C-alpha cells in the first residue's frame, strides 16, 4: 500500500470469492474506516495494483467511493469492470449504496 492511515482496515484482496459483498459489509460495519484493496497475481502472489474504498455520506445519500489507484492499469481495470460508477473527479469514483445501508 502507498500509505498507512490511522482509520484503515486490514488490506483486502479483491480477487476473493464474493469480494463485493464482503467489501460492502466491512464498510457498513466500519463506516468511518478506509478499506485498502489490492489485486494480486494468483501464480506469484505479486500485488499488481491497489486502491481504497470508503463510505461517504452526502446530501442524505450514502456512497461507496473508490480512490487512490496505484497505477493507471489498475484504474483502467476498475473503470472497465465497474461501469455503473460515477466519476466525481479524475481518479475518484462513487456509486450510490443508500438502499444497501437500509437492507
């Protein structure tokens, strides 16, 4: 990871089975924490890229935010795989998860 934060959860391998469900549950359980995630090569366990997720509350809505991409390939892969996400500014993406918080 590029940096360590006081409010950081343990780094999470995003290639795990059911990663999305686990990420959302971790963040809703720890709403004031940042979750570093990483991709690793299954053959070598070498980290290929990383970034952060966090919960953002704004205007009575709840968003999952991704930011801090370690390289352009990781960000491009995120954008390709997560097309429903909105660009807040370059390198920062959000998706409305207000309904998931109530579930």
